[in-house]
């Protein structure tokens, strides 16, 4: 087979394009073959078609023996996997994708989801598409904020009301001796020891609760161990050259906190007495606040990974809500105001990184991709050891689905790097050690 007319090649008549080149040009048969090579080993078969200019329709067919609950649980992971792979194509012919999940031999749609794919190559195509309104998402954020304000105001009002009632009760007890209906002097003399004893108890009780009521709110400590040097603020950082080329490396974990996997990662790090950096999504912090607090309590650094990990292009208002809502939840839960931001999927063009830079935050990328979302533990270890160098930043995941391969590979990664003389640091510690960032660039 020859393929000419699309590629500008001197010998286009005899040119044999690669599978990825065909996929990049929007050949849906090549895209289907490419995706099947990745998903078929997992028992998932793919059909790809083009419903309109720029839109791919991807049908995922699961084995009939698969449970529906299992298919639902795989939804987020599969959508992100497919979108990430399509984003790496950097195709000018693909603007968005519609993913439909079914079981083999049935017409029932288990779930479906549409996602816009924003890449440098399809920027012109995206301008011609209508913007998708995000009013529902904005309304959800507003509802959550108003709900939090309502609950906090009710709690505050209840506290002051309870204290006021208690105060009235105490003052009423003190006013008994001066009441016009007080008993006759002879009776008062008989009951005087009881009245004095009651007054003594009331005064003791008031002295006991006064510090609790009048004590000022505790001042939160500064972001010790989480601050970013000024030279890195508002920059995109992929790796850092430490002074003297010291052999240091930073492990980073995305998409948590996640029930089960994050705690296992923390257990491994604690066993080897090393610290890492966790880029958390606000939605997961809200679900698992106790795990987020444990991350900080054990000396690890935290960063912002948006509210719910969007992979689509966002308007400025929605991008600001994604970053700010997540930062607010992280700070309220852990006491740390995140100064680091990592865009979901490493996408620097969907609006989130732009907003973080405007807020003078450090946009943190990576220099070593473990690919732990897609490969087994031995390959994760090989990927890290192949690309690591002094000042490197390693991308791993503690959330987003089943991370058993990452947890299996993590002790091996730590042991191998220690044998090579590496010391593990958090991202803020790495930035402090850095002389200059490697090719820092504005977004």
C-alpha cells in the first residue's frame, strides 16, 4: 500500500507512512488499530468512526462476562487514557471525541462521554467550533460554596445561642438571693450555706469555660516546607539543576488522595523514610480529608491538581474556579496553601496553567514519565531508571484507579535510586537547591 497526497514528501508516490502518521491525519481505521493494540490485551475492543468534521466516535466493547459495575468503575480511567493518547497525537484533524461503552452482543449503552481534545495542532479547528456552556458545572460550584457557608453559619449561630442561654441561666442563679420573692430571713439563714456553695460552683464553672470562649482563634503556621523560591514563581518547571549537580530526585504522585492506594504509597514512603510531593484534586480531598491530612502530617509536600481533573479546554472563568476551589479545599483540609500547580495530563493549553501562572504559582511538569497508568511494575522501574538524572522530577500516580503496579514498583524504584546515590527531596526542597531552572518558560 502506498499513501500519497497528504504528506509533503519528495518521494510521496513511494512513501509508506507509519501507523501513527496515519492516525495523526485522522485516519480512523489507523486510530482504531492503534487503540486496539493498547486495549485488546485487556479484553476491550475498539471501533472508531468520524461523526462530523473533527469528532471521533469511539465504541468500547467489553466482554459479556464483565460486570456492569466493573465497566462503570473503569469509566474515568479509560476516558483519561484515551484522551491522553489522542492528545499525544497532536492531530490537526481531531477536535473532540465521543466515547461509548457497551458489552459485546448487546445494544445497551452502559455509559458515554464527550471530551474536547485541545492541542497546538488543532487550535484553528477549535476556534470554528461553538463553545460548550458550562453553566451546570458553575452552578454546582456555587451550590457547594453556598452550602458550606450555610452550614458554617448555622454552627456559629448554634454556638452563640447555646452560650447565651447558658449565660442567662447562670445570671438567673446568681440573682436568686436578691429576688423580691426571697424567703424570710430565718429561712435564708438556714439555707445560706447551700446558696454560697452554689455561687462558688457557678463562679468556678464560669472561670473554667471563660478561656474556651474568649480564647482567640489559633493562628495557622506559615507554609513551612511548602514555599516556592521567588525565581520559580509564575514559571513552568520540568526539572531543576541543583547546585553542584547533586544527585537528588523528587517523586511526585498525581490524582489522589485515593482510598487504599494513597495510604499504601504513604506506608512505603514511611518505611524508607523519604518524602515526596502529592498533587491532589480538590474533589478527592473533599472525599478523603483524613488521607490528605496524613500526607501533610508525615512531612510530604502538596500541590494543586485542579478540582476534578478536566481534560477539555476551559474558559477563563471556569479555569479560575477549577484552580481556586481546589486550592481552598486543600488549604481548609490540610492547613497548607498550595503554591505548586500541575495541569491535568500535563496540558499547558487548556486555560488552567495560564490562570495558575497569572496567580504567580509554579506550574510543575516532570522530566521522567513512569507511564505507570499503562504498563506493569517492571516497565515502570525501567522507565524511571532510563530517564532519571540529578534534579529529575518523576511522575507517578496514587489515584485515578487501580495503582497496584505503582505500589509494587515503588520500593524497587527507591532501592535502585538509593543504590545509585540519589537522595529524595520534595519539590519545594528541590527548588531551593536549584541554581537556575532548566529552560523555564512562560506559558
